[in-house]
C-alpha cells in the first residue's frame, strides 16, 4: 500500500484532503516594457470567487478563483488570474454542514497555496512579490446566504 487511508469511524464525520493543484494560471503584463519605467506603486484590485461541486459520492472539488489587477494611473501593470483547486473527501456531514465546509473550510485550505502561486507569478513577471491579505471566507459565505435569503423574500 503506497498511501495509508486515515482511520474513520463508521458514521462519524470525516474530512480529508485528496489533492491540491493549480487548475489554471495566467499572467499578463500588457504594457511592458514601458510599465517598468513607472515609479508609482500600483493600485491592486482583487476579485475572489469560490465554486464547489461533487465529483463522485463523498468526493468534492472546490475551486478558488482569484483575479488580481494592478494599475498605475490608467495603465494595467499586470493581471493575474488563478484557479486554485482541491479535491476533498467529505463523509457523514448533514447538508448544511457540508455546504459550509465546501464554502468556508475548503477555501481556507486553498488560500495559502493561491497566495504563494500569485506571489511567485507576480515576481516572475518582473514585479515585487505580492502578499495577499487574508480573506474571511466565513463572512463571504454569510453575505451570500443573506443575499440568497433576501432574493427569496416576497416584496
């Protein structure tokens, strides 16, 4: 046996990371080489999205998508789009807990990997490393839930 499966108790909740990987990564420096002559610090805008789905029974993929745009004045210095993904085995969780695990727990696991990939990509593109600030995925999940409930309320 090359890998040992963690012991799991029958009927007990179970969570395991099966794989973490970069699904897609792109870096653009549309205004090179002139952008490297600029002395101002770029303004950074980050868009974040998560998406999860079942692959097979008790096996789920969560994908964290980060789009980072850096601008100096009206010129784009760089644009990075990353799809950091993970495959997770999750068993014996009630539906609400499973939804929260996929929307909060899995992105929290993926984010440090995404942060490192973005920093390396920006550095390779010729810019100083970019250190992304932590993201509160629990707050994002609660905001999504509130928006979903507000959309379901009759006017």
